[in-house]
């Protein structure tokens, strides 16, 4: 074998080794992690792969020129690396023995120093490069930048801190803690999480002209002198008000956008600070926006390094929680104010509300009207049966029937007037109204609600009005009787005149004696009869008050006030005045009697309820007026109309409506003299009374009175 043939295998091995070394070099150069080798014991960097060069900002020429490996670490990191190396090499190498590799890999956290002096956190693991005698000749390090991971961990820590703060705040609010306590806790967590020096959380209110201002619920105490300390002590707990909109706070409120000012002194919306105020190096203002409206503001200051858009994004859940609490506080305040207004309204109207839980038989009530039962059910509730025991025994069956009928769906409402115990031997009239507000799937009533109304005054007024109606009917009967008596008296007067004349002649023809005395007695009796007839005529034909000026608008208002007390709750009475002056000449009492009679008739024509309208206007009456009688003189007249939405009347009834003793009411409910008497009063005032009606559409009666010149 020739020498060339003998060396060929060695050449092949060298070539293969060269190829493998080239492949290894490519492999470690393009590793996804940073790789560098440091010679031992000189600690000179002898190799950096591409990733290490990029991270540390070195180039290949820098490696060739020489880099001390300890310069790649902070002083603290370099000392720690030497300590680790000594602890690993001391037992063997320092004793002149071969190094024995340790099992497993150890990861270390170091801060790497770049060529330009910047730093970044890194996770490092290393292994020793050994020579043929197993003695260390260098150290090979692999490391990776952990900046992103540490940021993620920090963000997670901040997120967990914010979540805990949010959870605690919500729990405190649910437990009924005051807004100050809730927001103080939130502000503490916000400052800790963002590493800010001081801050505030506040709610945006508006002045009468709509200008917004901020009132704090939580505020860091940064008082710097006696005046500021006194101000904080006085108003820190109740909330300080910031009204200056030309400031960083004001800019966040008016724009509704976050304000980041890492150089506040040169920000265009800087508002300045009072002398002695702690320095403001950085500021972040975060408006709390709900449904497009700025309702609150978070402000924090002096975080090292300032603030960024990422901080705004990270704090969105915190902002949303503040918005929820502010909105809930407003709703709670609104609810309390509404309850207070409702309580005042209930007390003013002498009204009570109730709620009936039907399956359990429980009854709950709110405010108790005056003169109601002393054993008030109250908000704690009682059983329906216990409450029914307070109802007057004579009214209880009627009330129970009303409850049962409505529960069964037979009536649209629970409505019953009844008496309720107001103490031993005392009773109060109450109007109970309500309706079923909830039924189950089977249609059975589950819950009902309604009101109690004290109607003692109305019942007393109805009793008074009933007495007045009886008196009015009696007066009408007497007036009718007077007309009747007047006619008879007139005839008697004619007869007595003839009798007296003949008796006087008879007395002259008789001589003194018994017959003349008898004639004288007869004449005296006839004179007494004539005097009685004159008295009857005076009663039958009373004179109206002459020249009395009646203010018709006042008359309408007073009559309506009197009439409302005799109407049922399902009836309404409206009064409409004319724009023109309304005076008439005549008897105020007589005119009011006419109007009351017309309103009573309208009421009786609406057994199921309805609307009555009492109105006045002025119109010109001509010869062919649609509803004025032809015998009425032409001229300007007050027209006082009384309209109802009752049952109405047929034409044949309307033809007789003004006849004496004609009535459409039942036996004992009317004399039939009301309209005829009213017509007489109208005619005595120089006017008239007309009426028109349509079955099912109601009626309208018009009192016509001449307008004084």
C-alpha cells in the first residue's frame, strides 16, 4: 500500500470532521436562544451567536476585540455569577481533580447589560466546556429575554390586585357601606396597583345651568400647610368640589376621553397649582362614562416613568366598577327620594298602599291614613283574616265578595267602601281599591296591590248633601204646592169678595138685633178668610232679590266644589270658564239651586260613572237659533251648560221633561218638580232653560241668562 493510499482514510475523516464542525457552527449560530461562550479562567467572551449579538447589541468584531464576560452583567449579577462558579468548582477543580458534571440543569435570573448600557431581564442556564482531562476550559451560556414574560406576570399581578379590589368594593357596597368607605378602598388599591403617589375618585354633578363639576368620594390627603390641612379635615370626608374646568381634571370631564400628561407643566390644559402643592410629575385622568354621559372621574399622579395607553386599557374593569357603583348610588338616592315624595304624597292625600300575597294570605301596607285602624298591619304584614276582623261587621260580607269576585276574574277592579276600626267604638270610612297584578300559569291570582283612601270627609259631605237634597226636594214640593195654592187662593179671593159685598149690603138693610149681629159675625169671618187668602198669595209668589249682581264664574266654582262631594269615585266633574266677564243680575241662591239640580240629574243618569262638564260662554240669540225657544227675546246671553256622558233620554221623554210632577227616576227618588221649578227660576231671571239628549250618548241642559247692559 502506497503512502497516498495509507493517508486517504485520514483525509476522509478530516473532511467529515470539517463538515460536522461547519454544521455545528451553523446550528449554534442560528439557535432560537442566545448562546455565548466564555473562556475560563480569563472570563473573556470567545463566542456569541446571532441571537446573543442582537439582544446584547454586539457585533462579531466586538467579540474578536475582546469582551469581559462580567461586563455583560450588572455588578450585583457579576458577583452572584462568581459566587455560583466558586461553589461549583471548589470541591474538585480547586483541588486539582477532574470536574464531575452535576445532574440536572439550573436556571438563574440575571439582568443582562447591553453594549449601549441598557438592560433586560434574562433566564440563564450554563454548562462547563471541558478539555481532554475533564478540566474546565470555558463556560457555555444559553439565555432568553424574559421581559415579555415578566410584563405578563406583572400585568397578571396588577389584574389580580384590581380584581380583588373590585370584589371587595362590590361586597362592601352590597353590605350597605357608604360611598366614601367603598371608594376609599378602591383608591388605595388603585394607587398600590399603579404605583401612583396620590389620586382621587369622584362623581360628576351638574349645576342649575348644566355646567359639570366634580365632587370627590375618595381623596389622598396631600395637605401641605395649615390651611390645606384644615380644608381637608373639614371637607375631606364629605367631598371636595372641583369646579375649574380649565384644568387636567376639567379636560377629562368635558372631553370624556382619558388624559395622559407625563409632562403636566407643559400640557395645554394645565390649570396651575396653589403654592406649596406637592409636585405633579405625571397625571392620568380617566373619565367614567355610562350611556354616553360622564358621571365620574379617576385621577392618579406621579407614577415613576409616567402613564401610557396600556394603563388606560388595563384599568377599564376598574373604571366600569366605579361607574356601576356611582350609578347604583344614584339609583339608590333616586329611590329614597321617590319613596320620600311618595310618602309625602300619601300623607297629603290621606292614602295608604297595600299588597296582598294571596297564596300565603299575607297583607302588607305602607303609610296608614289618619283615623284608620289602630291595629295597622304595617310593613311587617298580617294575615288577610286578621285585617278583615277590623272591618265593620255590616260591611265585611260586601268587602269579602268584592275580593272574591275580582280574584275570580268577574270584576275589573277591587272597589268597596266600608268602615274600618279606628279604636274602641269608633269607625272610619275607607275606600279600598286594587287589582290582581300577578297570576300563575293556571290563571290563579298570586299577588294583588291597591290603596286605602280615607273618605270620612266625603261621607260626611254626602250626608250633608243628602240632607240638602231632601230639603231642596221639600222646598220644590212646597213651591209647587204654593203655585197650586196660589191658584186656589185667587179663586177663593174672588168668591170672598162677592160674599163680603153682599154681607155689607145685608148689614145695612137689617135693623139692630140678632139678625144684624149674625150678619156682622159672618162678615168678620169672611174678612179673616180674605186675609188668609192674601197670605197664601204672598207665599205662592215670592219676589226675587232685586238688583243682586251674581259673579257666574265664582258661582260655577262654588257649585262644583259642593257637587263633587256627592259624586262617586268613578265620576269626574270639570269646570270651564269663558274668557269674557261673567256677571248676571238676580238671585244667587236660586241660580245655584238650578245648577245643583242639573248636576244631581246628571249624576243619576250615570250609574256606572262618567264625566260631567259645567261650562259657561256668551252667545248671541237670534230669531232662528238652533236650541233657543222663539219666545226668548233677542240679545246676548250667558249660556251655562251642564253636560253628562250618561244614559241619555228618548225624544218622547224630552217632550215632557219640564212638566211638573214628571220624573224618569224611581219611586221615592224624585218629585218631578226639579226641572219645572228650575225653568220657572230661569224665566223669572229673564232667561230660559233648554235641554237636549241622545240615548246612550248623554244629555246637555243649558241655563240662559241675559247679559247685563
